[in-house]
C-alpha cells in the first residue's frame, strides 16, 4: 500500500503544500469530489495521476449546490474509508475543509452564475441553484489549489460542460479533462447516491442506461430523434421511473438538436426511482 495522503483542512495548509511542489517544479492535478468515493471517482484519480506529478483530491459536501428539499444532511459521508481508498491510489493530498465556514466564511457574498446554452434546461430546469453552487465552489477550488489540470466525470455531463466553459471564460490557467463514466456490470452508472436504492429499485435502475443506449443506437442508425426519444421516455416511465427529462443535445455546446446532422450528439436523462434521483448520459 502507498503511504497515506496528507489531509489539508485549511486553505493555508493546502497552499503551503502546493507551494512546496511548485518550488520543485512539479505539476498538479485536482479531482473535486463530495466523498463517498467509488470506482468512478478512483478512475478520475488514476487519470489525474497520469497527467501530473501531484494529485489533490478534494472532499467537500458543498451545501451551496443542494436545494433545501434535497439530501445535504443525509448525503453519505465516509471520510475514513475515502482516505484509505485514496492511499491505495497514491493520491498526494486530500483537501478536506475542516468545516463549511472554511469554504464560506461569515458574510460570504460572491457567487459565480453560469449562463448560456450549456445551462438551458436539463439539470438547471429541475435544480435552479445547482450550477451556481457548483460553479462557485469549483472556481474556489481552482483558485485555492491552482492546479494545471482538473478532472471531472462525464457522468455529470452538463456539469463538465459548465465547468469547462467557466474555466475558459474566466481565463483560469488550467485544463479541464473529462473522464468516461464507470458503470456497474449491469450498466448502472456508479454514484454515491446509489446506496439510497432499495433492492427492488436497484434491480430496475439499469433500465435507464439500457434505454439510453438503445435510443442512441437507433438515432445513430438515422431514425428520427423526436420519435425515438418519445419511445424512450415511455419505456423509462413504464419501468417505474418518474422522468425529469430525456433529451438529445449537441455534445459540446449542449444546444438543442433536431437531427443527427446537428451532431456530435449526447443523450442525457434524469429520472427518479422512489426517492432517488438518477442521472446518466451517452454519446450517440
Ligand atoms: P461527486 O462526488 O458525485 O460530486 O463526483 C465527483 C466527480 O466524480 C465528478 O466529476 C463526477 O462526475 C465524477 N463521477 C461520479 N460518478 C462517476 C462515475 N460513475 N464515473 C466517472 N466519474 C464519476
């Protein structure tokens, strides 16, 4: 087993360590997470390892991206296990703010508000404050850790596009890298929230990816997008989900698309199974 990563609990401690690496001309990668780590997160850490000399993994359950009705207080928190998993991956440093006020000090009054086509609809239609919370915390993480690269999962595809756009718009001197979605053997995208699923729901959950993949295949064959998505929506609801959206978008701009010729395309879905909200996406 590799040595345990250091844990920084204050911005000062984080910056002290990064400054030491910088003095030795080492490059730095950042992997932002909310903890409750699984193989999906670890795949990002492995990618980060290949891209930089040093790897920082941040673990912070960010209250700013949860609506009052959402699961902030019950979100799984497994810090000791997370650190042990990161030791196995030879992460160098865990950036775990000691408490919420390290990130949001008293009187905190500044937010990053993403706009534009990448934000129109999809998650933003159902979680209107989500991307403001994400963009604000990610901008802070980028400024705190000053990495050369930051790795995000395609699992949260709209988030990846919003963060990529933000880094470019704000001239942040780093490269945002997307990593493919890691799945369970039955196709369910790994997620910290999958632990909420009852055994019956867990058995139904892979339907989401199955339907997505089938829709992507049919659209790639040239069948009309509207018809295929209507069939897909019906199949998802028939399986017992309450659907938020199933849409085809341009893979980079996330603009709505009418036909395969408007591509490259991405299919994105969000649906609730009981109390658990699942999201997924695939390339066409
Ligand atoms: P979270 O802890 O859910 O905020 O996720 C932290 C990072 O891990 C985000 O960039 C996610 O997109 C990424 N991630 C979460 N689940 C997966 C997965 N199944 N495969 C790849 N990346 C993932």
